[in-house]
């Protein structure tokens, strides 16, 4: 994936547990829950503040392929990582500003990406 020209304003790191399809509660006394984790996947919530329309287009196109690599700092591993991700829904609420001859800007552009 080609590097995009605007760094994110914020990145929220998350870790999702993937459970076995037969995980869940049993009918034993107390209804114990069995998680049965099969793997863990990173989830990144990414936000850009005040991108221009051209920057917003560049970002959305960069994250449009079915799968793509993202290089980011992973706090659990305490280092930069490059991992394969796919994008979640990219409905991005925005406000449209006209900056008096300096063009227009979106208030924010945000969506999440999930590790494959």
C-alpha cells in the first residue's frame, strides 16, 4: 500500500478475541461461560481531523482494496508493526467548511480496520 500524505490525528488500538463457534454458556449449575479463544486480532480505530477533499479521497482510496497492509506502533508488542488488515464500514460523518478562499475541509474522517 502506498503511504498516504496525511498522518492520522488519532489511532485507538484494540484487541479482539475470536472464540470457537461452539463457545458459550452450558446448562450446568451456574451457567458457566466458556470463551474458547482461538485467536486474537488487532482492531484500529483511525481518525483524521480537517482533511481536504483531496486528502479524504486519497485516504478512502488507499483503504478501499479488500486487504491492505498497515504500518503502525503496536503498544502490546512495543514496536512498529506491519500487519494485513481489511476495512470496516466506512460511513464517515463529516462537516463541510469553507475557509474563505483556502478551500474546503471535512471536520473528521474516521473508520476502523480489522486484522485479517
